[in-house]
């Protein structure tokens, strides 16, 4: 590891500071920030980091421009014009805090504390300032509990039902894999630093298969791209199981010793033939057989699932079926074999210290942010109604479905909305009070990763601009204004970092805050990537200690981390314990013939960076990609604007025509801001509000639309 003192400098006033990318991305890149005369002038990747290896993607490689964005919110502001107009005046922090506290007290006195609702997610992924930063405050005040299941919630439920909360495959171990299936993941756009390990395996002779409706950047580098109809992945997985079982391709010893429910699984898949799956997926039956045979006989075989795998009516059962595959063929026995979902399961993060669920009032209601438009416009008939919103780390007007209902709700004059952010987002333009938040270069944090086994410390590189403050300080100030005296509301950032991890856990041996301040990052104390095979002898963290083809958990649930630590009011519906197929909910019978998918953008992270000039140039205008056959049927030509619509809403996009997309499918990457859109609407104007089968996951890929030229 290179010492910072050894990094050449050109000026005695220039320093280099270790930092970490804050984005909601599996890669959590280690960064080096160049600071000259107190100003950050450059960010670059740390070349010594074993996983990210000095690279930064287009989303963050000019992060200093975000810090010094001329549109940056640097002072508290109060609305002076109509909601949505973006008209504000500067006020002091004292005025802002007094206004907020007084209004909240008034609303709580009239309606009870549930009239207040926090709206947040992973605008920053730091343990201190990220997902759970406001949870203790909101739990103490008794606000409506905010369920945040935008991403991987259903997959987490299904995954833990099947193989438990295991890190699975070490991403660095993929170099040892002989057969790699990348399923519902455009790795080169959303998990860039994993690709070199795949490419190395490919160089060593591994076959790389990509399963996706779109022949995207990653699919074009694969050995085999298998286009699939959106929402039918579960049918493919069950048919693969059918072939593996019926052709005698299972690892009998591993199945006998390290699984439960095999007989029930055998019975379940007997009718799930490749011919049946072909009708569902559009994949030729012979290709399904080939995929299953190659996967089962190429050891070690590995599956990487992306977050898109859950985003349809049967997303949870899809993940359950896929999670059965490695145990069936004994893939877990070897380094580089198994399933990769979220390596964060290996990180012993002390989540409880950052949520403080013991502060909750029993019986406090839970509202999923996916339903926020309906919650705000009255359709949910909540009692009490939501009359106050506290928004941070999120831009819900862009990332929530039913966008028109969201805008309608945010425009309510009786709704008091506070937004803390870096710039005036689409959501912030509707706020009554806007507060200035620091960027990653201006505050302390410590980062887990959901894509590798490294902890990264983020050291502030520059002083906060203007009067911007970290989220941690924001909630300290709000707690003081509300008179909260519990110790968790007066902790310093250093004290919070000391509570961030279970430092006594075996995985943390040899890692301390002091050592991280010296090195910037550290790998968890786990076997190295050339040895890591955690389930070679079973030892799954399930109730049985085995892969559970028949799950001992038979009720639907959301991981409490996604709901402020709350375990009340879980979905709770009974779940068939054996994997099964749930077809897409929306079909062509609705009158809308195209299946719309809205994957992550190449240049944005959700809506982050959607306001930055460089990223907008790279991403381009909001587009919809159509297959030539679908475009010709509708008289649509490339480069012209079209209307994409259904009965939930519409948006205008620039048409792209390509045979990279499967017939009958349309694709519009998400993340564009309404204020930059042709008709002030984006793809979430048409996306549905209904949940998938497990974990209250979203169904962004279970959307039917029609497209017409304008």
C-alpha cells in the first residue's frame, strides 16, 4: 500500500486525502482527493485498492465539480413562491430550525406524531450519514415508520429464506470460476469494478453468460447473451432445475448432506419443462437445456444476480429458485463457485446503534415509500394524514412510481415539507424549507460495501462550504430543538464511528479506526479470495444449517434494516415454502403491448448526478429504446420524440431503435430529472405501485406501456 507521503506533489500547499465514493453502488471505490490551498481540485481512484484498483466510473470521477456546483444549496432557505416554482429566500439556521420545530409541534398536537413521515434512502451510503441517520430521531418522535424497499428487499427476503444471510462468493474469487452467469445485471454500468475479475476468468477459459432482455454493454462482452422476456426469469430457473434433476446432473452427496426439501423440489419442477419455460421466456427450449447442462457440468460455476432480478410480480420466488441452483450442482464446494448477491452480509455493521428501534412507540404505523404518492394525495385514507415530510438522502419525485400522484401530493398547501440536499432537486422545489447538506468531501464517514469485503474510511478533504452540515449534525440540531436528551442524540461523529462496527467480531480482527486512519481501507479478516469457500461443508446460516429448498420460513417479511429496525406490521402473508413460478402481473391483455423496463443509468446513480453537466452529456436525453419491428409497427423513427404512456401517466422520450432490445420490450433508463425532461415527466410516471411477492419489493419491470410518435 502506498504511503500518502510517497505520492508526488507539485506544490507544498497541495495535499492528498483518502476518501470513499458515497454512492449507492456495490463498488464503494477508494478515492484520493487532491486539495490545493483548501480546495479540492481532483478526485481519483486509489491504485492500491485490490478491488477498485484506481478506477472511478463516470458517475463520480469529477466529484469535485459536485462540491463546487454553482447551483449548490449553501444556506437554509424558505419558500417564497408557489410549490414547485423553486423560489426561495435565504434564512438563518436558527430561523429554519425554529420554523421546523414549531410546525412539527403544531401538527403533532393536532394530529399525533404519525402525521410526520421521514423520506430517505441511500443518497449517501455511509454508515453515519446514510440509510439510518435519521432513524433514532424519527423513532423517538413517533413519526410514521418509513419502509424503504426500493432495492434488493425482495431478493434479501428470498435469499435468506433459502441460504441465509451469507456473503456467498467473494467477488475477487470469480477469477477461479469456470462458468459465470450474470443475471439481470449490466455489470459494466452498475458494478464496473467486478468486471476485471470476470474478464480474467474469461481469459483463463471461463464461459460468461448474460441473461437480460437487453444486449447491453456487459452482454456484448459475454460469450453468450440470452435475451429473456421481462419478469419470466423464475420460469427459466425452474426449468434449469428440471433439467439438472431429470438428467442426473445433481451433486448427490452435496444434496444429501447439505440441503433440505429435495424431494419436494423434485416434485415441484416436474411440469416445469424447457418447453413450458420457452413459452414463458421466449428462449428456445434447446438453449435452456444447454444452459442447464453447461452450468451443472462446468465447475466451479457462479451466478451473479443484479438488483433488477426482483422487480416483477414473482421476483422473490425467482431469487429463491436461483438460490437453489448452486447447492443442486455442488458449486459451493469450490472457490469461485456459488451465488453472489450482497457481500455486505459479511460486514459486522452495528446497525442497532444507528437505528435505535427501542425508541419506537409500539404500534406505530408503517408506510412504504413506494406508496408515497397515494399516501400524500389521500388515496390511502391515512388517519392521521401525512401533513409533514422530512426528506433527506432521496429525491422521491424522481425515484418513486406514480410520479403524477407524487407531484400532486407534494403540491398540497397544507403539507409542510423539509428537504435537506446539495441542490434544488425536483423534490426540493416543492419544499417549504430547504437545508444545505455536506458532500462526501466535507464530512466524516465510514463505509461498508454491498459489493466487496473492504471497509473504507472517508476523511473530510475540505471544510464545509457555506453553512452546509452533515446529516449527523442536522439530526443533532433537530433533537436539541425538540428537547430530546438520550445519549444517541448528542454523539459526535467520532463516537458514532466507534459504534459503526462490532469491532470485536472475528471479521474485524486487526482492523481499528486508528489503522483505517492510516490506510484508508482494509479487507475484512476472512480467508483470501484464493481460499474463500464458506459453504464447502454446508454451514449455511439458515435454521437447518443447510440450503433450504423447502424453507423453514414460511411468512413474507421485510428485513428490519429497511424499516428503521421495526419488526411490527410485517407483510406476514403465508408463503409456499418451495420455489414456484409467478408470472408477470401486467400483460398485453391490458391493451398496452410493450413491456417497459427502466434499469439503472450508465451515468447516474438513481437520480444522483442527474443535474450535473458532464453526466447529462454522457447519459444524453431521456430515451426509449425499441426493437425495429416494434418501431416499424408504430411508424416511429429514430431521433424523434415519442409519447410513452399507460393509464398511470406518460412521459416524452427520444426514440432509439436497436435490435439490442428484445421484441415486445421497451427500455428507458431511470434517473433523469423532471426539470430537464421534455414534458416535465420521467419514466416513473408510468411505473406501477404494486409490490412483488416477497419483501415488498418494487415492480419497475412489470410495466406495460404503449408508445406513439408525436
